[in-house]
C-alpha cells in the first residue's frame, strides 16, 4: 500500500481574509470596487483562530438609482409583482 507523503500546506490567514473580503465586495451589484490598494496584516493568531486587519485604500465607482417617495429619497429597487398583482392590474 502506498501513501501520499506530501505535506498539507495550509492557506495563510491573510490570504484567506483577502479571499473572503473580495468575495463580499464582489457581491455589490452596480458597483466597481478596486481592492488592489488594500493590505491584509495578521494581527494575532492562535492555534485555531486569527485576526487579520484590512487597511489601505479602495477605489469605488457606483451609480445609485434613487426615487422620491413621500418626500424622502430612497433606493429605486425593482419590485417583483406577484401573479395576483399582475391579474388585478389587467
């Protein structure tokens, strides 16, 4: 029987934090966010936990659609009509 003796290489906490942060940032629809100016620094690490600080500059470009409702500017979010609402409108 043969065993693979290659050591398991764990990802560094800084790399994991960067991946998680970029996934969260990517979820913002309608925004361009450039995270290349961010630095991920390991602040503290224990056996099974770590604290990573994110610092630096992040370029942001966004267009925010607004609509006025009852005298207040709010985000213009498309609404999903239910089949009952569609039937009632026709």
